[in-house]
């Protein structure tokens, strides 16, 4: 089935307005695959008919469900190992030695999806910081995945995606067909719904921000706006970790790219203006 152009345009405009994510021509297959379960639940014959119905009688709940279906991204534990190695080998030791003293390390995991990233951060830092000195804010636009993340429970298939066996044994308990993360780690994380284009979240200022594999979905103007909002809640000299295909270079000069070991991160210049 080929999605009608006007229906794809309607969905693309909706997602862009609600999340700033750009669905370009050629992504019709993604819209069809993501919305097919919603169409079946609604009892419509196909995705085209489902979208036509939304256009005719747009209910807030149905529109929100469409946006959530199209802003849920694949994730895994310790996705790309290098950022976590850089975090423990360089970033956190530097922060502990220079600025934190006996204070708490504050980390923001933006666009955290179903929680694998913030829980990976918590496990990574468990041996460097006592739980009382680590505070992680994990945010996402999608309420459904946040509710899953809060439970801290994952299927066998999910834990098989990148979670080392020693970490599984150390930090999880088997509950029937699921694995539940240790309460001590879960208590270090606060999950909250947040749109990156809204006012920055509370809980800062942050020492480290994970904004990985997010900017690639935005146009240049949106990237600049998101980076501007992020630096409003980052301490001068704080760190930003991006995906391998992402950069602040040529977008926001208040972030300085620095090489730490084998990895690169972005440090907020002390001279920056909010």
C-alpha cells in the first residue's frame, strides 16, 4: 500500500509541530509501519483510512498517540561503548577533582526513550560515586515509553541488547519472564516528560548532558535552538555527549569540542551567555 501524499503531509506536519522532528519524503514506509497498530486498534482498514479519519475528526488523544508512535526510537544498553568509557575514564574524574568536591554529580539524559541510557549511566557510575551523590534526570517526549522506563523492568530480549552479563547479574533481579533493575539504582533517576523545544527542565544545573542521536532528526534552526536551551541548564565547563554523527561545530560556538582519550565530547565555555 502506498500512503497518499496528503496523508503523509498531514502526519509529517503534526510530528514537526509537536516534536520538531522532520519526516522527509521517503519516510512513508516508517509512517505506515508505526501507525499500522493504531489503525488496527481503531478498526480501520488501513493506515490511509486511519489518517483520513484523524483529519476529519482529530481527537487530542489520537493525535498524541500518532506523535508518540513516530517519536519512539530504537535503543539499547551502553549504545556505542565509547561515550560511557569517556564518561568514567575522563569526564567524571575531572569533575570530581576540580569542581564537585563532595557535592552531587547531576546528569541529564535527554530523549531517554525506554530508559536504557539513564540506567546504563547509573550502572557505569555505580563504582565511582555512591548513590547519594548521583542524580540523573531522564526525559522524553513520549509518555508511554517513560512509564515503561519508570518500572525498571525489561524482557529477556531487551536485556540481550547490549547489557553485559556481569552487569545483569550485579544490578538486576529476575522476576518471572522479566528482569528488574536494583531499587538503589532506580532511586538515582527521575523520569519526566519534556519537549526539547520547551523551557529547560528543572533539576539543574547539570554537569553532564547526554543528547545522543537526537539532533540528527532536526533541521539547522532547531538544532541551534535545542543547544541554546540545553546550555541554559549546564554549568560553565559542563559536558555534552552527542551521537557519533552529531556535532555542535558550525551550529553553536559556545560548545567546544575536546578529545578525551579515544572519544570526543563538547564542553560549555565558561564565557558562554545563556
